[in-house]
C-alpha cells in the first residue's frame, strides 16, 4: 500500500484531523490512576501531533490538535527542545529533530518480525512487481512496521510508522477479524466509521459481515474503500501458538489488477510469505 492502500475521493486524511481526544483520555485515566503521569502523557501527545502533513507546527496549532492548554504545550516543547527532540529556529515554528527516530528504532530493534519481514517483503515485491507491507494493530489503527515498494500508487506516502484506520484497510480487517468478541464489541462502540469513498463500508452490520467473511476465507480484499483506484489483499501472520500477531499485504492499482487476479495469483504468494514469517516468530 501507499498512503492509501485502498482509494479515492475522500474526506480529510485521518492524520490531518485535529482532535482533543488525547487530552480528554489522559484526564480520565489520571482521575482513576494515581500513578498516571499526566506530564509524560502530554509530552507524548505533543510529539504525535506532528505528521507527514503537519511537519511544522506552532504552539497554538499543537494545542488545538491535542486539546492540551497552550501553557502546557510550551513547557512540553521547551523540555523536548532541551532533550534534542524538537527545535524551532525562529522560536515559533516547531519541527521534530532526527533524534526522535531513536524512539521508534528502539521498538523496531526489539521486534523480531520487523527485522525478519524486510527480506520476505522484498522477495514478494520482486515476484509480483507490487508494493507489500506488514502492519500490526495499534489501538484503532494499523501501524506499518515493514514495507517494500516498487512504485508509489497512492496519494499519500506510506512508510514504516505510517498509520491508517483499521476498519477500511485490508490489513486492518484481517487483524480485527481475529479479535475476541468483547474486544471487538468495544472497538465498534468507540470507532467512528468515516466514508472515505463511495465504496467504504460505514455500517456496523456491514463491517461485521465483512469481518466474518475475512475470518472464514483467511484473507481480506479492500476494493477502493480508502482511496479510489487502489486495491489491496492481506493475510494474517500467525505465531507458532496460533495467535495472529500481524498482517501482510500487497497493494495494486485497480485499473491494472482485478480482484480475481489478486485471489488467483497474489494470494498464494502472500500465504507463503506469511507462513515463512510465522516460522520465524519463535
């Protein structure tokens, strides 16, 4: 996938939508948990306010995106600046510094799947001449932990660390379909189903049916639900104990590759790649 592994005319990109939910959520946890560090939570929210679409932000913009008061945002930025994670040459417009990569690298270095996936993805991409990715479920989104691409086929660039909504992506549906009943019910209660294209499933009944189908068939196909012009197919990556720990997919341009071809030619390659990666998760 590229930044939209599933296509079209759609509302504002998820990464660009401002929200005060992080601060509201932190406040709720802080009230019930005396050990919860609100200052640390706020610092992490400030870091996450930056994205590929918002690489430079002012204090006011970060406050709007996170719901954190401006005075607290200023203190967070001051601290992060002293530690070398952010900078603002003009004192007003802040951006992340390369040192921030150390935070993500620590996770990737400790995750065997991220390291093992890269050669498998390269082989798949060379075999199919299409981009391939591995993602895990992180909250209500999928998080890309490995990727190999042959060409950019989406309107936004996908890379390690990119996030997309789980409900309208092929890898997301694979991962959602293997959640426990209670966990999945809680997901449906809190997630907002946005219609990114005319093809996006936005009813809970429709999405539950789609997840049932994924569970039965062992794979998911996303046909232009996130972005018009993009299709993707995904399969689960299972640990030796049977747990689904990640998903593996290939994204294609809908004008070139039909759903039938994805099922007949791509699916066997994906399943072999997932099997190989599963064997490495010991």
